[in-house]
C-alpha cells in the first residue's frame, strides 16, 4: 500500500519540537460486543465484492455467479437475506405465502464491484459487471417484482431454470408477481424481489471494474472505471426519476505510461468473464496486465472541489480533480505508483486533519 500525506510546515515543526515531551500513545485493547458470525453466502461462485450501507445495518455481496445478495440485520443480531411475506392473498380466503428474496441476477457476467448511495436518495445500489455495464438498482417498498433474469433456486441451491430475459445488465424488465401467479405455482411460491433495474449505463467498451457513488454533498453522482482505461462520471438528471443519467465527464489514462499502454488500449474481447479484481480462479489475469482502471475512491472533503484517486493496471496512481474553469476533470497529482498493477485504492476522510491520507496496494506486494 502506498500512503501519501500533505501537511503544512507549521504542524510538522510543532510535532518535531514536542516529540520528546509526549508520552507514547496507549492503544486500547479491542473487545467484541457480540460474538462474530460466520454464515454461508449462498452464491455459486466466489464473492468478488461486498459493502455495508450508510448505517451499517445492511450489506450487499456481488459474485462471479452474476447475482447480488442483500443482507439485513435482525433484532436478534443475525443476518438474513430471505423473508416470507404472508400478506399477499390470492383468490382464496387464506393468504398466499410468498418468499421475498434479496438475491437477483444483476448482470450477464461476473459482478466485480458494487456501491451504496447515500440513503437520502433512497435504497440504491450500483453494480459493475463484466458485460460492460453499470446498473442502478432501487428497492421498492410495498411492491414485489420478479426479474425476468432471476431464475429460482432449488433445495440444493442450484438454479432451477435459465431465464430467457435480457438480464439486469441488458436492461431486462420486471413484471409484477401477482397473488394469482403465486397460487398457480407449486407448493413453494416463486421467489420475488423488491429490487428494480432503474438504469443501465453501457458506455464502457470493456468490463467495468470499479464503481462508487459520490459523497452526499456532490449530489447523486457515481464514477465507474473500466478495463478500457476510462473513468466515467454520471449524474442523475432528476433524483425523483432515476431512469435518466447524464455522462458528466470522462477521465482517460494518459499516453505516457511506462509500459506503453496507451489509455488502456486493447481489442474489445466481448464479456471479460475471466477478469477478477483479486485474481480469483482466473488464469488469464496474470497473462494480461492491461486491464485499464482497477479501482477508484472519492474524496469526502466538503470544502474542496470534487476529486478522485484512481488506480490503473499499469501501476499508475493519480488524483484527478474537477476544474470549474475548464468544466472538465484534470490530473492534479501523480502519486508514487507500483511496478505492477494496482489492486485497490482508498481515500480516507480528512476530518480533524489539515491533510489527506491516500492508500494503494499493488501486485508488486507493496502497500
């Protein structure tokens, strides 16, 4: 991991003068307030990413099996991703039970990353897939939808059928699962979901490898990084209508990379199903280091222009900042990079500090 900090000289001088008089920092021993939990993720492939929501009472997992699963914290401290709703009544007097699952097929290929939006904008998830798409998902309270691309699972956890729908990454629609449809099914009602595909952003020319919603003060924006070497910034035109997103800016990898990779150039290889951010069960990743953008992270500072730190497969780490005068994104700082590709980057909040902490880790084994 590479760490970068910028501090003013006055603070450094004061710290040097007082270093001898300060006592060593005493670290408190960490204690668990409740027992840790181990639970099966129920995916049929590796989990490639996971993220908690703003309040830490939900988390989502993204998998190479093309599905997303959302977990909720129960009052007893357990995590659950499937409930049973008994209020959906059919034609009979007795209510028809319906399984409400928070798992659905989100893309046509592996899902590399996901991100939660701030809850001020609702329950929104963005997913990045190897099918060249970013998909925006919204949870609809009170409505039950069955995605055409979400097959049902049997008792063994395997999908019972392969849907003929277009899939989440291709903009597949949703149909309402009525009580009559549930009653006409087998003894176990079809699993339904409240998560609806609101928009599919398919400007990338190769697999989308990173996605992150912007901090709340920047509005409803998100950044996505692709194996084509570009970071694309999108903005919702209307937060009440999430079907329309504007491409608000594009950041391209520079021409001057030492390994000769110009802007992450590479032939369009269709769905890059073999790409995994951490090299999991992928034999082709080691042979092809030219995967463009591998990771990105927003600056959370409210008192500075919008900024992103971006990691590239070439080993480059750079900060890009939005320039109001030029109305475009420009490279502000080139940070120390890695001899091989960057695996992840993180921008720490700067609350209580006059400088920023940025970290990166790479395939060269350095932090």
